[in-house]
């Protein structure tokens, strides 16, 4: 909207799409240059000492050199034939570029004009995740999956030292400013500082596994390390936490910075800022040593996971490498339009949401997050409301309200089930800890007397709410991991689904099976729920379709087809008219429960759905969805169904109900309606979504003059 094109021509047009953004800069702001050429994910990026070029390493088995003034490749792609390139670095003498490969080979490329050649340094027995030159270019260090760090002479290729001691993959290495100390970080949760002259460990920094492994269910977790240019600080990320320590003493300088899926951390040249890559974002923090304390700045534009970030030598730019096959150069220096997406509005921790539940009076939402936290929110505004709920030690995989709304039950990857007071937030009694593995789901019986939980330990268990003791009839044994459980509304039956595809029914009074388990065609049953009248059960699993079963006989009644991924969540509306399903295909679907026909497909989440629940306020039915994308959305059922039915004839309805494919909002017949810049794709909100609880939102709508659609673009022009 700041562009000259928009400012000049928008007053002369009508019927245009409008956008309203929250906590996000306008498109193009801050993104100085995008480098395109790799054929696969870009794992690493490094600046030359003069900032004149950057080197990148990719899963396409190439190292590429880019001119930062033009964005063009300076030389032909460098190929060693050793597989994917996980890491690159440029020597300060700008003579060499080093790469670490999936074959376990370290390559040193001489890129001097007219003399491009490479040495293959052999010694590692497994993948090389990290390479780095010493500040004076006299040494090259590498870290590998073979649990060692190694020191090389880049001129001759001679192996100078092998540093042994880590008990797991060494994923990051870095030198101190004078080059005398090498730091390494490993999956054994240790940072080791090595004297390169003696090969001895001078200091070891350990991390509390219980504290840092709360994100144990994250995908693609990586470790990274950096030492500040002033030599005072060392930053290391383990799982989703960045810890900043004093180099000399190992003392913690600040509380850990937390963000999901951190892949890379790097200090600024003046040691006053820290940049980190997490998910599709690049985040910048001001450090305690800075003369000012700016809030977190986020650079948005990549469409997939960012793997590597680094500052330019002058500190005015940041380069980032991503799974979207691109490298981006961001301008953050004085006089530039750097986007400072300050976290205003809705406070949101940014962690994957594994579960969401609605209070019986539909006024509140409770959500469980990957970092072990739980949040209570107003169901109308999305704002956080009291109380503060005590955090679990690991991911909260399931949350639920008691029928009277006074209690909250939570199940966690820390192997416990916990009861909390919904008014005070205080934990009631002691955690229930009979399960021997992750507790995947927890539900209250409709009479409020019992609590049911299921686990990856192949059991379902029943608990007395009053005493928090396991019932004598418990546990119930299943063939494999148990993913979900549901009580019948009369509390007489409890049903569970497991990884083997079986659905089990037990009587709550005797603990005996109500009937022989019936088996879905799915490899596993991820979710299930009883109908309000207890005559049917809906289940979802890996066959990409939901099944409706006769509860008393196990007979398959109908199959709800349309999803293109595992159905991870199902819910039945309280009036019995609707079924809601959420899937790994990132969509929520609404179905006519009696006819089994689709009514609406709800698009917007960029990642898999983890939980769905119906809610009703003022006789207005909505469905709430939670996602691994760290957001919660609330959708109006009537509007969603109406927009879907009108989408063929109404361009506004078509836009509101469109799905996102390859950057385009696509209509029901496959027509391309609107191009969405990569920066906005994870954050857009349309009419059917009445509430989006997220730190960043972009609302796509239409102006007062309506919306023109069709092949005649001149219909948008004012007279």
C-alpha cells in the first residue's frame, strides 16, 4: 500500500480486494533481495568478509555464490558429488568456501578468479552438519553426526585434531574471536569449549533436559551455536530455547528466549543483537548489553522453514536460507524501511496448539500448547483471561472442561493427567501418573464423576474425579497406542481408538467390553466422538475419511470423504445436526450429520489441524479449530455453509470460501481468484472466520463498492 503504483491508481479503481493487517508490515517492506536458483531446500548461508557476496548450500547438492549487489550468481554452481550440503562458510581471506555434506566429506573450494578448485577432506564417518573458518582463516572446524568435531588446515587439507567427548551428534561449531577456542554443541545437551592447541575441554555447559525438552514433539529440531564478536557471550539453542551464557563463567545472562523450531542463531557484528531462524520467520532481539531495548522484530516473507541466518559484516543486512529454495537479503540498517512487527493486540506464545476445548456455557476457551502451557481465553474476543494455569513439564496434548465448568483436566507428554480449578487456576491434588508413556487424550464423563485418559502405553484408564484415584475396573488394554477416547452422553459407555485401527467400547460400571472391538479400514484411529443421542460414533484416521458407526453393533453407516490427509480431530455439534472434522490437509470440514454430505470446507490454517470443538453463543453455532501453526480460529457455521453454497454465483462468497494453492486463492471450480504474497499466506483471514487468535493477521475482504470479478478488468475503472 506504500507503493507508487497503489497510491497513484487505487483512487481510480473500484470493486477491489482490500486488506487489513495486524502486527505485520506491508508486502515487500524490509525484503531487499530474493536470490532464486537452488532446486531444493537451502540449508545454509554465509557472508564474505567484505559483504560483496554470499555463499549458500542446498539439498540440491550444490554450493552457490551470489553477488549481493546484483542478486545474480557470481560463478557456476559448485558440485563435489558428496550429496546434500548442510553447511557453508566463507574464509575471511575470501579465498576459500567450505561445505559440509551428507556423505561426511568436508569440501574446501578455492574461488580465486580463474582458479576454482576443491579439496575433499576425508575423516568424518557420518554427515557433516557444520563448518566454520577461524577468524584468521588458518583453521577450519567441522561438526558431524559421528559425535566428533575436527580441525583442519584449509590450505593443505591436513586433519589437525579430533575432538571427542560428545555422546551424540555435533550439530554446530564456532570459534571465539581470537581463534584459540572452538565451541561445539551437541544433541547430548552439552556445549563444550575446546582449546585448539591442546585439544582439551576448557569448559562444559550443560542444559536441564526436563526444562528444555518441552518441545519433544516438534518436527525437524536442530541445534546451533555462536560466540559474540566481543567474546563475552555464547548463544546456543537446544530444542526451542536460546540460552545466552557468559563465555568466561558459563553463567546465564538472560532467561532463555523461546520460539518453536529454532534452526540457527547468530550475533550481530556489534554484539548488541541476536538473530534467530524459526519456522518461516527471522526474529531479532536486542541484548541486555545494548544501550536500548527494542522489542522483538520479525522478518516475514519466506513461505517455509528458515534453516540459516547471518548478519552482513557491516550489520546493515541479514541473509536467510529456507526450505522454500530461496535466500533472502533483509535491510535492517539506518534509513531503511525495516519492518518492526511488534507484538501488539492479542498476546500469543507462538507454540503449536495441540488441543482446544470450549466451556459448557461457551464463554471461554482453554488451549494446550507444545511448551507445556495452557491458556484461558474469552470465546468472543480471544483475549487472555484469568486464571493462570500451572505449566506441565512437557507438551499439553489434551485439555477439557468438566460438565459444570468448574474443573479443567489436562493430559501431557510428561506422562501425567492433572486437574485444575477453572476459577483460581490452582492444581487440585497430585497429578495422576499411572501411565507409562505420553498421555494423548483426557475426557470427563457427562455426569462429572469420572475422568478417562488414554496413552501411548496401549491403555485407557478411568479415574474418580473426587478422589483422583484410578477405578478398580481400570485399566483397559488395547493392541497399540491409543489416540482418543470419548464417553457416551449417558456416561454408560466409553469408546477408544488405537493405532491398530480398532475402536473399543467398555461399560463404565463393570469395565467389561460392551461388544467386540470393530475395526476401521484406517491404519490407525486418531479421533472419535459419540453423537448426542449415543446411537452413533464418528471416527477419523489415516484413511483420509471419517466413518460413522452404529454404536451398538459396530456397523459402518456412512463414510465422509473429501479430506486429502489424516483426519486428526472430529466433533459432533450439541444439537446433533453437524459433524466437524479437522485434517492434516490443513482444512476443517462441516458435514450434515444425518445425510453424511459435505456442507463447507474452511481454509486458512497453513498447517495440520490438531483439535476441533463446537460452541454456541446467542444461538449462533460456531466451530473452533486449533492447529500446529500456533493459531486458534473460530468459524461461524451458518456463514461458512452459506458462503460455500453461494460461491458459484457470488464473487465475494467465492473469495471468502476459497482455498490456498501454490500462492493463489482458488475457487470451487479451480479458478484463480487472488494472488497472496508469501509473507501473508500463513496469516490470512476471510469472512467465515470470525475470530483468529494469533500474533499476526491479515484480513482479506472487499471494499464498500463491492467486488468486480470476471475477465473484463476495465469494469474496475471509475468513470
